[in-house]
C-alpha cells in the first residue's frame, strides 16, 4: 500500500543519508505515537516505510531508475533504526548570528539575562520566515531532535513546536555539569532551565510546557530535586500535580524533594545576582 505524498513531504530530510522517524498522521493502522514512519533521503531517491501500517513511499529523481534496494535497506535497518533517536531539521533559513536578528529577538533574550556566549552554547537562532526565535534541543551526539519557535515578529501562539517529533526534555548546562551537578530544578521553559543552570551545582531541566514525562526521569539521581513552575494559575496547578506524581517515586534516603512557593516569580526572571537570594531564603517547601 502506498503512503500519500502529503503524509511524507513536510518531513523529508535535507541531507543524503539522513533518516527521520515521525508519527504517521492518518496512518491506516490507527494512531501512531511511536514515530513509526521512517523517511530517508538517499542519493537518488526518497524512501519511506511505516512500521505501523506497512505502507511505503518512493520519490525518485528522473535521472535514476527505480531503487527497490533502497527500500530493502531501509527495512533491513529496522531494528538499528528503531534504537536510533529521530532527528529533525531546523528551519532552513535560521541565522545563528544575533547581529542579523530583529532587535526584538535580541531584546527578548537580554530581558532574561541570556548572553551571547549562551546564545552560541545553546544554539539559539532566528528564523525570518517563521518570525520566531528558534530554541533547538540536541541529543548526546549533537543532532537536533526537537525545536520550539518563540513568537517575535509573527502572530499565532507564543510557542510552536516542530511537527512530528516527540517532545524531549531541555537540559541546561554542558554535559559535564549535567553529570556532576547534585541539584536539579524542573522548570517549564528553556530560558528558565538556562537561568537555573548558571548556578553552581544546579542543572535546570525544562519540560517545554507543563507535561513532564515522570516515568522516563530518574528522580533519585539527584541529591536535591526542586519543581519550580511559573506562578500563573495553570503553572501552579501543574506544579502541584507533578509534585504528587513524583512524590511516591522519591527515595528519601537519596533525594530531598522541594516545591517552589507561590511567592516566587518565573525562574528566568531572576538575574544571576538575585537568584542567590532566592536560594538563600526559604522559598521552597520540603515535600
Ligand atoms: Zn502508517
């Protein structure tokens, strides 16, 4: 059975050899939530195969003959591919140089004390066609697995997310810090995670929203674990819900667990100088 072009087109990778795994929307075998539609760009064609419905797709360059070998190769690589994390492309027109961005994009980052070094460290960039600041998430080997676009010169929602990719967690700090720090603060957004990770021994982790994948997170890896969502009403409700879901998983001999008090602002709103005062005073409730 052939997969319609429309199901595939948006996700076709840009580089030869690159492969993406996306949820097959309109999959005839039912809802796909495991990224079972594999799309690969080969030197002479695009091939895709859905491990949910068994549908396939080809797009050949006119210069090349049919390449059924390519499909066979894709099928043979099924298991290895399943273990591999899906990658996504950033918008093709992104600029990583803040000097080229609209002033409003730079101003939005400066408002939250984000430095040029941090812009480079986290790969923050701007897409003129989207009119959005792009916040990428990279995997262990530096491949982009997700991005969010924050509205700057565009209408629509404050944040959008790349289509077809599973939402990961956004980790602040570098890989050394992520391994060595003993305190973890779970926050809503990437800039808050960056803000928390400026502090010694702290890694901020952003849920990129308020839904946190409790089952995939090692709570007892941390000596101190803090949940600090935004102080708006939905944020408070979601913080309380997350605390209730995490509490039974905490081994109290290993991990002390805290929740931010309602009097706190959003994590990213504190300057690197002021944040110390927040930690020095009892702004967190021990659970
Ligand atoms: Zn399918």
